[in-house]
C-alpha cells in the first residue's frame, strides 16, 4: 500500500492523473478506522488527560491552599498522592506483564496505562521536591531543584521506555543547565554556554538515534525531534553570532566552524545514505540557509547599498527555501516507498512519523 501511495504521488506530479483521480485512489487504498479503533483512541486520550489532570490538580491544590494548610498536612497529602500513583503503576505494570506472557506482541514500553501512572509519579516527585524546598528553604539556586528532579526520575524513564518521560527528563536537564548558566554567567561567556547546549543536545540526540534502533526502551521520537531542534537552533545561533561578532578566542572560532561543517556533512551522509530520515535533513538544510543569509548580510551590508542587499538576500532565501522544500518532498516520498517488511517496527514507525 505504501508503494502504491508513493506511485500515486508521482503520477499526480507527472500529470498522468487528475487530483480527482488521486482522491479516488486514496479512498480505495486507505482503510477507514472502525468503531473499535475509535474507542481505543478515545480511551487513551481520556486516560492520559485524566492522569495529567490529576497531577496538575494536586500541584495547583497546594499552590492555592498554601497558607491554609499545615506543614504536616502538606507532606501527608502529596505523599499519599505519590503513593497511590506508585501503587497504581506497579499493579498496571504487572498486569501488562501478565498479558505479555499470553500475547508476546504486547509491549511494556511506550504510551501504556502503566506509564501514564509513572508519569504522574514523576510530576509529583517534582512537586514534593518543590514543597521541601519551600518549607525548609533548601537550595538558594533554582537550578538545583530541576537537576535533582531530573536525577530522581531517571530510573522511572528507564523503566517506562516512554518518550514522554524521556522528554520530561531532557527538558529538566536543559532547564537546570540554563538556570545554572544564568546564575554563574561569570564562569563562561555566552558563546561557550551555547557550545555546551549544542554538545549536550547533540549527544542526547545521537544517543537516542543509535540506541533506539537496538531496543524499544530507547525509542523516543519526540525526544529526537526536540533535542535535534534545540541543538541545531543553538548551533545556528552560535554560528551567526560568530559571523557578526567573531570570538576573540581563535580556538573557539575555528572549533565552532569546523564542528558545524563536520556535523552537517556527517548528518547528510548518515541520514541520506545510511538511514534515510527527512526531519534531520530539513533541520540541517534550513540551518544552512540561515547561516548563508547571515553571511550575505555581513558581506553585502559592509560596503554596499542596503536596499540592493535586502533584495538579494530576499531572493536567496526564497529560492533556497523553495529548492530545499522540493528536495525534502521527494525524499519524503522515497522514505515512505522504501519501507519494507524486513525493517524493524520501530524504524517503520519512525519513517511513518516523518
């Protein structure tokens, strides 16, 4: 079916069929969802909405009734909610494990009901740490709260193998590092802090890319998308910063440029020829367009008329973005057509997301 869908795209672009014929072919090829699939989808949405509402309700309850609750009452309530969520996770997890013995295709990782309870536990751990910090005034720096929170939920993320928990963990790590950089900015300048963010998120991204292909526990597409977007955003900002305000440290200047070029070349080789993925190629391509626009701005506005420079830069951005979008569309169709039954389910799901 995926091969036929790709052929329909090609026939439509080549003018062999009309859009009406393409819509009719899609209707014949696609399988409409039945009542059971809709019930399953709605049940999952309600389960996750209920879990997140419960966690947020507990936290907001303490925020609203902070002055009217005694110290022991605060700890008793949040620890009771934490214990209930943890017991619910254990019960649901072992129930899923029993199902897995009967049905080997049943997976314990991912967006399961047990992992929804574990996500509630992870959020309540943060609420408990905040309660301890506010009650006993421990930790003068806010980054310590998020760093300890990330360290505390690391075992939960490993057990769940759920990209929502991994995403929460990665977000806490980045937030704690950003708050630490804000409170200790005298140690390193802003460009070095950006380098640290780039290295951190690229390490997280490639770690999940390579580990996710070996085990479902590490398959976290949302973490890959978020970490790669953060890394390329910081990398692009850092390179553009180097263009307009070169660093006085030559080693840093050369290292940033060499690292940026090497990362783009390696990413193009790996995600184009070894493991075709459109999203990282799109990030690299648009990052390169942004850096090229910054270079043109620096070169044209130095000694030339700004009106003509704006025209050339605008044409460059339009043409480059249009060309890159056309290439990405062709690669997307190729990625969908290249999915075969011999690939692992995680790889098939990853390509279907893109």
